[in-house]
């Protein structure tokens, strides 16, 4: 898959390589579902939209079936094969009878799985999506492509919750999936240096700024690093790694990338998630976590001095351009949080959210259906906005599915998050930080409506479901 994406970015779309990549990826995922799940994580983190949103054309028709979809389909098919053809009935736990059966990633074992209360809620939410899709397309005559896209993002990618819960069943699996996540986050460091040397980040044109300036890192890459920073900080605080100095160093570089992404809602979400982690950690761990966070100050200072030194040596380089302009841009973006009434993106959201509220008043319990657009208008702005793209995932669910859909989704999340409060340890605190960061960020961007933003959320919830299966660290 990575080879296909690199060729696609360099030379353009190559049909033969695309077919080979998705066919081999699909078959491997069928044979070894866990390998498919593990592959999805770094491929999404490194190549973002070029893995998760790469469509193809047949004639003049565009088909929005992505490389990600082929791997997911292979994983699901592989899991179904193990349930049906090996005739293993669902059991009360993931426990297996012997070491041979435990090798789920080898593709030679069956699957034991019991549905919990939260699982049934999500199944109900998925069924609701299918009902709304059919009703919206055939009765309301909504746009088929928009309705189908909504169905995919809420229902199909939501299956990653079940996939993760089934395949990541013990401490060894948890460590394995975290290593793949960490590998993807370390790989993003390349994009940070590319952004610094180019004076502008790679693929940042897909998310233009509402203020002046330039990003050194794309929004999606900034999100992934923000998510990775929380467990790494806890690893350092809990002293669970022999590579403490290395983790400090890469974390400092990540922070530079997060700041350089200029995504204000990520800054706010990370700060609030960190406060929540300190609160959940209690007196036993909070002091050590806070001390670890403060230790980043000298490390960051050294990193900044290195950038200033390089800009002084190469005064005509883009490094100097980056160093001279980044401070003013970051300051401007930070100040815009306080004076949000004057910011273009906040202004746009206020208009669209108000229009969504006016639409929702007609049927607050059931919503307006999927595949619909809402009309937003002021003296200076007029446009039709997709209901799924109003930059607030909660409001988007509420607008399309009404209180019925939103309350069901929130209850599903609550049932899983409740497990985090039962036993405070490294694993539960890491997942609490990651999930809380998502839940805060949902207020500002179409996270659940964009697969490359939602994938890690569904996976994190799947890990939360199995918290009792993991040994506390």
C-alpha cells in the first residue's frame, strides 16, 4: 500500500499497481486480520488522505472506495470466516484454550466474543444509520453520494470498534498496536523537518488558514502527534522505558510540530485533556506527571536554539524564513482564540451553527436526515453547507439524526469511558487522555465525518472496551 501511495504521489495513478496493492492487502487482511488492523494505523498517520480518501475512476465515474476500505473489508471477512467456518460459538470472554489458538494474528484460530451493553448500543446506532440512509435517499430524495458517505463514516468505520475489541485481546496485543502507533508518530517527524526546510508543510494546502501565516505541519499530522504525546508523557512519568532521553527528544520535536500546525483547537484540546489526566491520576501520580511535563521546557529551549542557530548560519534559507515568521504567526493564532469574534473561521461557524439550529427546531428528536444541506446567509455570506460538514461532530449527528441519534452515540461513549474510572493506571490514563482529546476536538471539526480523523477514535474506544483484559502497568 505504501509503495502504491508513493508512486501515486510521484508519477500519478498506476492502475496495475493499485490493483496489485489492494488485492494483496485485502488477501493478507483476510488471512491475518490483526496484521490488517496494525497496517491501517501507520498508513493513516503517514499518508493520511492518500490512503484513506484515494478514490479511482472507471471511465468518467469516480468511485469513492479507498485503499483503507479494501483492508477493512479483508479484516471483516477474515473475522467472519473464523466465526462461521470454524464453528466456534460466542463465549463469555476472549479466553482461548491453548497457546495455538491464541495466535489470532496467524490466521489459524477462531474468535470468541460476547456482546456487551455498549456493543448493543453501537449496533443500534449503526442500524439507525441504515434506516436513515434508506429513508433519506428513497423518501426525502437526498443526495445519494452524501448519504452514502455519512453511512460509511458512522457505520462502516465504526466497525473498527468491534474489530479492535476482537483482535486486541491481551497485553501483548496492546503493546504491539501501541508500537505501530508510536512508529507512525515517529515517522511524522520527517514531515516536521520538511516543513521547516521548505518554509511550509507538506499537504498543508488542504487546510488553509483563516489568518495570515503558514503551517509547517498538516492538520492531520498535528492531530496524530497530539494523540501520541499523551501516552509518551505518561511513559516518561511512569518510567516504563529504557529510552527516557530519546522519548524526551522526540516529544520536544512533536511539540514543535503541534505548535507549527497552527491548529488552535488542538492546542486547547491537548491542554484540557492534560488537565483531565492530572485530575484522574490523583495525588499518587499527578505530581510526577506534572514534573515530567515541566521537564520539557529545557528540551524545547534547546530545540528552539538549534533552529535559531541554523537560521543564523543560513540567512538566505527557508529555515531563516521559518524562524523569523513563526513567532508572529503563532502569537496571532493564539490571540485569535481570545478575540474569536474577529476571526473568519469562528465567524463562519457561528453562522452555520445558527442555521443548523434553525433547521433542527423543525424536528429536534429525529433530525433532518442524511445527505442534506442547510442554507446559511448573512449580508456578506451565502452558501449551502452539507449537514455532515458543519465543523462540529455533535451538532452534525444531532442535526441529521436528532436527539435519538446523538443521545444513543453519547450513551455508547459513556458506557466505554466509565471503564476508565474503575482502575487508574498507565493504560487507563493514556486512553482517557486520547479519548477526552477527541471528545473536546469534536466541537470544532468534522472528526466523525472524516475517516482519517475518526479511525484512531474508534480504535481507542475498542481498546477501552477491553480494559479489564489488560494487566495494569
